[in-house]
C-alpha cells in the first residue's frame, strides 16, 4: 500500500515499547500546540502514559506511529469502534517542528485504506473542532467528505466546541501519492 508526503518516505507501523522515549519527546516538544486540541498532551506526559497508549490501555483502537527515516513524526489512530454499524473514528497528530509537510495527510490516507480494507469498517469518521483549521485542512486534503457541523460536539478544557464531521465510506476514492506505506507488523 503506497501513498506519500512531499519527497520523503513516510511509514506507519504499529508502535512498540521501544517507541516510548521518542513518543514522549515528540509530545513534550509539541505540547503547546497539541494540548489545544488534544487535552491528554500535557507537559507531564511521560513514559508510563506512552507505554499505556502503545499497549492500548485507553480503549479499543488501532494505533500507529508515523515516521520517516526512523524518526517518529507523530501518531495516528483508529478508535471508537462501532462494530454494529461498522464505523471507526480516525485521528492524528504531528510534532510541531515537522508540520506542514504533508505527513498527517499521508497518514490519514493510509489509515483510511487500512480501515476500509476487506472485512474491516464501512465508514471512517474524522471529527475536528471548527477552530482547528490545520486539522480541517488535513481532512479536506485527504479526500474526506465534509458532512456538516455537529453542534457542541467536543468539550475541550471545559469549553464546548462545534465540530466539523468528515467521513470516508467504502467505495470512496482515496487520493494516491507516492513514497509512503503502512505496515501492520509490530516494531520497526
Ligand atoms: C493538524 C496536524 C495533525 C496537521 O499535521 P501536518 O502534518 O502539518 O498536516 P499536513 O502537512 O498534511 O497538512 C496541513 C495543512 O494545514 C494547513 N495549515 C496549517 N496550519 C494552518 C492554520 N493555522 N490555518 C489554516 N491552515 C493551516 C497547512 O498549510 C496544510 O495545508 P496545505 O498543504 O494546503 O498548505 C498538526 O498540526 C497537529 O498535530 N496539530 C495538533 C493536534 C491536532 O489538532 N490533531 C487533530 C485533532 S482532530
């Protein structure tokens, strides 16, 4: 499965315990930007929390590290599985010093292809706070369909936010791009 971001090869793979240090470093280096939209990204994010996330302790999900040249750039995830209606939510973050290079978009396309693969989900939803312009752009560029706004869809830091709802469903065209791939094997 191949997609891409700019000129570098981007890969997604299942995280392992050895990723914890790089994960903590990326979160801490990006805390100011991440925490606005992802309240778990606090300054005291540490090894224990990273290991818990890697191990799937925060609920059923598929978790991926996004990397290039062996450097962890961020993470992506499929979560909130609804087995009855065959849907999942898709999320992502990228360390601040590596943003605006297409990585989140490439990761979104790869995860969507995985999620809508044979026997998997029928719908992938991306929910983005209205004010999160960068993430909205990622959803748009990835090829997701904008469905509308869910009023008061997120509570972030005690404040309600309207939420843009984007989706992919089976049969949608997912734009292609070179130089990226997803591995569902654990580790690097
Ligand atoms: C959102 C995020 C994942 C984007 O990662 P990224 O690797 O920079 O994404 P991409 O490079 O694929 O695309 C980003 C797009 O947003 C645009 N963008 C970035 N900041 C923007 C802003 N403040 N206003 C408008 N557009 C913006 C970029 O220009 C780019 O669009 P372009 O290619 O048309 O120029 C990253 O900024 C991040 O981790 N943010 C904090 C966590 C977060 O919000 N996660 C999503 C929760 S729903």
